[in-house]
C-alpha cells in the first residue's frame, strides 16, 4: 500500500485537530467575544469552511480588540487556512514565527507540531525528526487535549513513514486511549493497524482488525473508513486470502471513486491488481495496474510504492504471456519507479537514524561536560586533603572518563551497524535490491576501465509459489535461506550477491569469462538442487533456473545485463526449469 501523500498526510492531521475541538452548535450565531471566536474557529477549516472564513473575517474587523497573544492565535488560524488551500511551503515561515513569538506554551506546541507535518510535505525528513523530538520530550507535561492528540498523531505518522513500526504502533495506541471521539479513534486504529500489518505482527493484527472496523463504522467518515479497509485488504493478501481482499475492495470501490480522492483510489487499485494477479486473473490485474499508473501520474506519485508494484505486475503478466518486448519495457519502468521509491524510503530511515544519533551524542556531550565540572570541583577540594586521597579520586574520575569514551565508541559502532542493516535483506542477510544495484554499477565501471569481463547471473527458484501455498510462508522463508546458503558456498569475496525480490536473486561475477560463469552457474544450480533440507524444510526439494549475460555481448550497462539475463532466465523456464541458459545477444561494439 502506498504511503499517504502530502495532502493525505495533512488531511489526517486536520481531521484529528477537528475531532479534538470543543463541541459547538454549528447553527448558533457567532459570539462577539474574541476568545470564544478563536476557540470556535479552531478545527472548523476541516468541517465547516464557510463558518471558519466568516470567523476570520470578523476577527480582522478593527472594532474587535485582540491581545498580542490572541493576534498570534489568529495568525495560527490563518496559517492553517493557507495549509488547507495547499500552499504548504508558504505556511512554514508563518508557523515558525508563531512558535518563536508565542508566550502561550500550548499555541507554541501546536505550531511546532504543524511545522513537523509541513516539513514532511517538503521531504525535509531530518528537520521534521529534529522538530518532533523536543515535542515528545514535552508531551508528558502537556495537558491540553488538542495539543496532545495532534502530536501523538504526527508521531504515529512520521515513525510509520520511517519504518519504525513498533514506535508508530505505541504512539497510535496512546492516541487511541486519549481520543475523545469516534473519528479520532478510527484514525488511531488506522495508524495502529497499518503499523502492525507492515511490522509483520500477523496474529496481533488479526485479533484487532474487527475492533478497528467497528470504530471506523461508528465514526461515520467514509474517507477514513476506506483507508482502514485498505489496511484490512493488505492483511488478507499477506495471509493468502485473496478472494476476501477482492470482495472487500470491490464492495467499496464505487464509494471510493465517488470521493475523488486520488491517494485512496490508488491504494484500492494497487491492492486489487495484486489480488487478481495472485488469483491468476491477469485481465483484471492488468486493468487495475494500468489504473494505478494513470492515477499516480496525475498526483505526482511516479516513484510511489503502488507505481512500482503496478509496473512489476505488468512486467510479470507480459513475460508470462510471451510478449518479451512489452515485458522488457515494463521491467525498465519498474526498476526506475522502484529505485525512486526506495530512495525516498531510505531518506526517511536515514533521517530518523541521524537525528537519533544526534540526540544521543548531545546527551553524551552534556554528560561529559557535567563530569568535567565535577572533576574541577573535586580537584579544588582535593587540594585540602592528603596526596594519597587526591590520587585515588583522580584515578576514579579518569575511570569515569574512560567509561564515557567506551560508551562513545559503542555509539559509533551502533551507527555503523544501522548503516549495515539498511543495506541488507532482512530475511537472508545478503544485499537488498537497492544496495545490490549500487554495488554492481560501481563494479561494472571498474571492469569497463580495466578492460575486464564480467557476468550477470539471474536466479529464480522453480515453483516457489507452490511451496508457499502448500506449506506456508514460514517454510517458504526457510527454503529461501537454504538456497542462499547453497549459493554462498560457491562465491568469491569479489562476487556481488543480492536478493532482487521474492524468490529472485542476482550475482555479479567480476573478472569472469562466459565459460567460467556458465560452469559456476551449473555448480550453484546443482548445490541448490542437492541442498540438505532435513532440518529447515524436510521433504521439500527445490531447484532453480538461471539466466547468464556477459559484458562482451551485453556491454557494461547494468540495465542491459539485467534485461539479457532475464531473457535467458525466461528461456530456461520455458525449456523445463532447473537449467542454465545463456543470453545469445550479438556482441556489443
């Protein structure tokens, strides 16, 4: 499922702010007291825009006398009006001025929370995390309900975007407990269940989905309910219940289209394309995949997860149908969209880790300064004591400083570990697709400059879907790890090995001729077919098909090597699987 776009993100924040506002009689005449006017307008822009505009006009009347703090409150509402009309960039300095000038801690708190939302719309993720951190520190002391709900919602969304699903679920749980309305409860359930489903907590998710659906049903807001239903459908697809997902999405599809809200429509189209593809209905799968691409072009979602998924499905459909030209075209678009999406996700994850380490480093600096101050104080006191006692204290303090140095060293190691995790596939431990592409492109440039041959092996496990369908995903995961271990026994230290997606793997063999690559591919194929599965997956035999491409025929561009190796892999599948096929393209100039 695609992550919410800029406008979708802020719509959820506005809905939360509106649900936390005090209940008023919308038909009642506008009060004359400035404080009452300001309070009534707060949150109106998402539920009663006409009254909101009327109140702003009345507050701008010279006859209405506002205190300096009330003027800032009015500026805050005007900035929210600018946001509501889509000018996110212009709203940032307006909110920053309010946060800096206001002496009201609640107003400053809410302005800073809104700035976090706005920074995300501008892809300024590191700034957003740096602005959020002090808000979370202040949160336990903040008692005003609207401010608390706003920050809890912002934290849930931002951590969800950064892949910190446990943190997102925790803040969503806190938001759920503090919600004062059915609508805010529904939004909290949406954040929580999306985090649990994406975090792989399948059992926890299934037990709580019905509670979330009931809450969204009581809320009476179709937009939020539709967003929650997309989470439920994603959960059904993860469990292999494709028919249930199709039924849920189809029953609400007309309603979603009537709302004319592109991000939610794109979610439904993506999930329907995925579900129909899984059930073998390629006609409907292709139709909904094309809808995703068309819809996302109109809302700037060219590099979204849903676009990459759509191109991947179209590529698989055309490949299985034998239209290699169309398949290759879709594969190239898939690689571009997938790389763009992964770059955005990596930027969010990296921003989170950088800010986390900055906060920790700052704390260590403060601790170190505090220790040094204590050392100076003790040294002054030690001047009045015996020399032996003085040496003992200094030795102890040096030990403290040594422990701080050790802790700083461990923090640095932790940073390096985070960088390593960002490059590895979580299941198998080998390179993920993005890092494989980066490393392979660098190695190919080196081979080009040094006039060395290089070969690309593409590996696809045969009938792997049947293993998942028959024995479950847990057994399927063990089969994948077994295959990876079999491959690694035949790799050199210079070879680049990565998981490209699902049951597909890639190996770049630098300084390797075609004959050598073919021989090594046969060794790896045999190793996979004869790997001992008595412990990991007893009784399950696996095999793999291989496609081989060489730079002397395909050139040194990674894209061309991928395409030619994929053609060879497809030919190996057609000729019976469990074999090695070599790309037969003419030699490149």
